[in-house]
């Protein structure tokens, strides 16, 4: 008889059944995506049984069975090898024994049974908005004595000021300041600093769609010789970038800058509508053209071993030689108290010959997000440029259903800079809200957008662009880095148009780098960083004068979401006045209207007040050459 089912049991290594896990049986295909045969949940003893029809695996006589096990938010916990040519009517799967660390906790294991790339005793500095991030990066480059290793998505050399002098560009004369590439060159020529640069290089994309060429031209120009700045171009198709943006200095400090090094991303926490430091907007270089909010991080301590090792992998892929490992040292001074895990997205079949080799790639950032969602008991807070990964939306809904006290707060955009993503993101959000209403958890989800409002000398109102990639759960876990909540950053590129093959599932990913910080879980020391980051961000967004404001200390009745909604209500009250008044809160609830007038009207603001606000689509641009507004 033909095979029509599988049975088995899932247990925890060392004893203990694992009930409620999802078990899925597949028929392995050589070239296409595997055929799903059926699924079930483990019972109270960890047992499972899946039945399916003879034709579930097509015309072949005997299926090649693969078993996968998932947790409550559909995080992969186990994947069997292939059981070829199964002829038994009911196939008995050998006992599945899972390592405790693969099943539980915040720390990523990549299904190895042990947390990977975790280091204690680190010092962290939050860098909110790019005035702070770029100034910090520039200062460390300027003081480098031995090594500068950097990987960047874009680096707009000779067009970018990272620090301004004077702090605000003067009117009527040329803008002056510090250019990062000049500081890098000086470090190499004057101090003998070893400089290695990995540049994302989109195949076939000319400037300004790609900056690898202009970076190479800058450092190879005869007027800048001799220098030993070494540049490797990491060639990638346009649908998946080398998106990890990091700079390590002297093997002691690392700055993870979330934004590409393009002038329009310059901003500070005032998010002024007219900020001359953003320079001139031009097509096709600039797609955002509004104030930008972002979050970067500076790291010092034992984590430098894993960060330099990550750079070494990136450096080797386009032809560089392996960089010697950094030997962890015992840190001196205060502040080295945080446990950090480096998490990465690495496509398969890309790092096959590096040291260490990573032939199958990594989805560590995706695992980290799913683990954090599954552990949440109070609040999940994400702020991110994109939200298109369906498995993240599904995980959020699952956790809301599973744990009645959890709330979800997201700060996102309602207009994004990739046209293909606009419809995808709106569709996903609407579907998530619809399902949440149907299952009765919609009152515990809040989605918000960010805005600037100025009333002097005239009313002006404009959206802000959220570019940050931040996650915070319960004051216990935080992540900061380069990864968006989209498929290409986490799981599988959504830029694919053709059918998805088995090789696509392995290879179609960007290269991303995040760090996670833990507060007293998984053996980690206590850390105030997740809470402090939340409070710093919420003080800025919700309009509190200080991150230590009592309103941010503990949630009000109704939870943290009630706080956000109350601040939005106060903002709308100010906006709805006959002469709109500025409220310190910067957020409104998300809606899908891309036209600002319709957005504000849908938010409940009277038409006359909307007109008075003078809503605008783009910020004004400023000419650095002659110091004039366009």
C-alpha cells in the first residue's frame, strides 16, 4: 500500500514532553519547493499523527519525507534529514529530541543547541538620529590609530558632510564642515591606519543608484596618492543588498549606523521641517525628502571579537584575506555591563569559502525577532522603515491570542520609498487589523506614524520618515541594527517575481547585521539598556521633556498603548483648533491614506484646520554651494 501518514513524538532533551508544537510533513522536491503533505499539533505527551491522501505527493510512487517542527509563533525548531522513498503506509518518525536552548529563551542558537555570538561585559551608547550617529562615527575615525574597517550600503563621497562647522550652515555663503572620506584618507596617509572598505555594489547600477564606483574613484585619484586604502566591491543583484552598515575602529569600538551615508538622512531630534543640513534633494538620488528619524548604536567590549569577525567574512567574499581574530580583553572603566548577541542575515551559497565558512547562510535576526515575540508578556514595541514580512505579522497575532496581557505598539511609515513595498505593506497591515478584529485582539494593537508640526513663522506640517530598525520587548530584550521587517532582511526576498525555487529559499536574502541586548535572561547580567532605549525614544515621540518623566516609568491603566492613544488624542485636539496649536507629541495613528490632506482628515481633523496646517509633501532643500534655500 502507498504511504498515507506519519507518526512520532517530540520531547525535550533530558526529559519532558513538548505539547502544542506544530509538526509539518513535506515531500522533498529536488528542484522546486517541497510539497506540504499535512500538519498537526503535538498532544500533551508530545505525540503527533498526520494523515494525507495518496496523491498529496503527486505521481511519484513513494515520497521523500521531511519533518519540520515549529513553535507557537511558527519559529522553526527542528528540520529532519530526508527520509527517502518511504513505502510504509504509516511511517514512524524516529524520536525527535530538542535542545532546551533551541526551544526556549531570547538568545539565538541557529538550531545548534547553544547560543551563538554572545558576549558579556560590553559598553553601549545609543545614537538617536544621524547628527549624533555621524558625529560619533567621524570623531572615532579622526582619532583612529591602527585600523578602520567599514562596510556600507551607500557612501556619497564629496557630497556628504557628517559634521558641520559652524553647526548650522550660514546663509549666503558656502557650507563648510567635515567630510568622512577626507578623515579616512588622512588617517591612512598621516597616521598609517590600515583602512579596509567593503562597498555594496549593485550589479549594473550607475551612480547615484550605486556609490561603489565613486568611492573607488575618490581613493584612487592621483591627487590623493599615495595611499593604501583598500576597497572591495561586494557585487549583489538589486533585489538583495549588502545592507550591513558598520565601522570598527582600532578593534575597540564599533558604530552600527542604520542610515546610508547620504546627506538627506541628516537630522537631529528636533526634526525641523526646514533643516539646511539635509542639503539639496535631487532625483533619482533622493527618495525621502522629509525629516528622517533613525537609531544607531556604538559598542565597546568583548563584542568586538564577533563584530570584527563578521567584517572579516564580508571582506573575504569579494577577495580579501581573513582578518586575524580579536582576542577578547577584560574591559576597564565603568559601563561594561551589558550582554550582547550579534545576529545576522547571511544568504546561502555566498560565504562558502570564507573563514569561517557559512555555506547555508544565517537567519539569526529573524530567529531573534520570533523568539522575542514568543517571550513577550507585557509590550512589544517595534519601530521600523518597512513592515512587509507576513511571518512577523502572524507571530504578533499568535502572541496576542496566546497571552492576554500583551500589547503591540509599532511606529512605521504610511508612505515608503520603494513603490513595490507601498501596496504590500498597506495590504499586510489591513489584513492584520482585519484578523485582529475578527479574533478580538485589535484593542491591543496600535500602529503609529511620525510627524513634524511648526506654527512659527507660519503653520507647516509634514510627515517624518521612520528609518530605524528597533525592537524592544518588556524591558528585557532590545535589538538595533540594519534589518528591516521585510522579507529580504529576514527570511526571503519579496522582490522575487518568478516562482520561488529551493535555491531561492537559500540565496534570496540581503546581508544584515543587528545586535541584541538582554536584561537578566539566559544567564545574561542585568541591563537597563532595553528600558532606557524605550524611554529615550518614547520621550521624543510622545513629547515628554525627559526620558525619566514619571509617565514613562510605569504603564497607566489600560497599558502602554493607552498612553500612546492619549497623547495622540491630545495632539489631534491641538491640530483641530481653528488656529492649530503645536503639541509636543509627534505621532498620529496609522492610516493608509498617502495624500497628507486625506490622511489628516481621516484622522479626525476638520477640513478648515487641515488647510490651515499647510500640509506639505516635501521639505525644502538647501544649496550648500551658495547657502540659499531652493
